[in-house]
């Protein structure tokens, strides 16, 4: 079959002024200087987007081919709204819908968590959450996370849900988190809101040395045509752009290091007065070119990296929505979309993350069971232990997350923590992240 001729342009940069940046990026890709580029450099200077008038002039002998190209462009009207994403159905219990299965598993979990009877406060929270989950049709997602957690428990791997999921009584009774709603004032809408209509995001940490077992189980259970990790697009910041471009232009390594050390923010150049103080010769063409091209390169993608553990799962074939490719790590695969793209498209992502401290805690639990005959987990560790807070007041907290820095240690004599809430206040005062959260 004969395919009619069309006119196109193999574009590498949007306007002619970016030709030199294209050559420098090519040198960066080959890890050589621009002087060594040779025939790897683009031979033609017209690899840019040409206006219609220029295309008509270049292909004046083939007006029909030019018209076919225009017609194809008119037909290319794709919208992301056309993507029909479907989460796996997750019918775990035969004869029950996903919502019914979640409700049954939730009440069974509540009885295990509260063997002496589920408190009225917790009953009310569970009913409220289940009702909202049903309205938003999020039951399959909760069932997926529950299935992962149950598999992990069967392998005696320690795990813990964190983040806003800790505000969920359903997550607590299913064993996904360890925050008891009876002892804490939880706000489920901070996690899932009918007004925001954002997909739930349950981050679950696993022992870092055994997390790969969990990831491979997800691939095997849902199939490699229906599951993959999402990516993260790593973009150039000014420092990195200065280093890469300086190297490609042949600047000495000590010069590029000194140049990049003068950059603190994004989109910020180097003041010429400061450059003279550092004995930089700003009349040097390659030096000035490094700084100019670095500003052009900032914000552009540098490479595609693998998300730490964010799985995208689909009911239909995942590669009908987005290309899947092998990851650099053996037996892993990723999609080409960035994690932020997933959020914009409102895809539900299952985060399977690794935490070294959970490995330490698992070993501690095993040692307690072996030598002290004490069986504990994250949910049954004694609360408000006086001896623990006495150690904190003495700053005997080496290796303890969030309260081990010098700045936070300096707050201990003034706050003198004796309860968990005292620590919450201390962390909120010292760390900017919690302050921002409290302010919003």
C-alpha cells in the first residue's frame, strides 16, 4: 500500500537561537567537550520550528504534501479527558461488591483491635468514613492497600502507614496504620474529602531490606500489563546546569565548582561584581556562554528517574494509557509519566516505600520476644512511657527521627517533654514543614 507524501520537520529546538544549546546538550549526552563533538554535532542549522510561510517556500513544488500535513495537524485534537482510567475492581470476597467487602473487613478488624468492644466514638468514625468512601467510590483502593498489608503480615514484614492516612479509623482497624482513633482526635476529611475529590494517597513504609518482596508481589498479583511504577522527571537546577555546561564547554573543573557554588536559588545568575571579586574574567566567551546557557537550560528535563515506590494499577491494560518500559533495576518496570502527571489526572497511586528505621524496630521487636518474652507491634507499644521521656529530656536520642538535630536538642530544656503532645509542639516550632501545615 502506497502512503501519500507528507511534509514534516525533524525539530530539535524551537527557534534558531537555541542551536548552540543543542550542540552543548549533545556534548553533555556523550560526556565529551564541545571541541570533541565532531560529526556527532547536528550538521544542519534548520532543526527548528519553521513558520508556515517558510514551509510553503521550501516545499513549493509539493503543495499537496503540505496540505496533507496541515490536515493531519487539524485532526490531532487529543485531550487528557479522553483517558478512561479504571482502577482494579478488587472483589476480595465472593458475592460481595468492593464496598461490601471493605465494610465486612473493617468491622472484623474493629473487633480484633477492640476485643472488649468497639467504643462508640470509633463506631461513629468508621460509619462516617465508610459512607464517604462509598460516595467517592474509593473502596477498591482501600482493598488494594489492605491486601498488600495482609500479605506483608503473612511474611512477618513490619510495615506502617503514614501521612494523612493516619487520620483514618478504617486504616487503623484494617492494620494499615497504628494511630488509635479512640486516643486521638482524627479528622478523616484531611485524608479524603468530598469537596476536594482528590484520590486517596496511603503511603505505607516497609522494612527497607525486604521491601522488594512486596514490590514483586504487586507485579505478580496484578500482572505486568496492569501495574508499573510511575516516574519522576529530574529537571535542571541552576547549579547542575552550570556544572554540566561548563564541563561541556571545556572549563576547568575548579572553575565550574566555584561558579556553581555562587548560585543559591533558581533562575539566579552570578553578579558580575561578585565574579570579579573571585577573579573571573567575564570577558572570556566560554565563561559568559556557560552562564547564559545555564539560565536557558534551567527547568528542562535532565533525565527520567524511577519513583521510590509509587505503583499505578489499572483494570484494563496499562499500556493502553501510557508506554511501559523496563527500569534499570532487575524485574521492575515504569511508565513514562511523572508522579505529578498522575496527580493531575487523578489516578490512584499505591505507595510502597522503604524505611530503614522499620528494619531497626523489627529487630527490636524480635529481640524483645526472644529475650524478654514480650510480644509488641507498632500499635501496642506502651504509650507515654515515663522512662522514654526521661531519656528525651536528657537528649539521649541518637538516631531518633525528627528530634536528633542540634537545633531541636536546644529546645528540649525549655519544653521538657513528658507527653507525646509536647513533642508535637516542639517539632512544630523547630521544623518548617509542620509549621506550614499548621498554618494552612
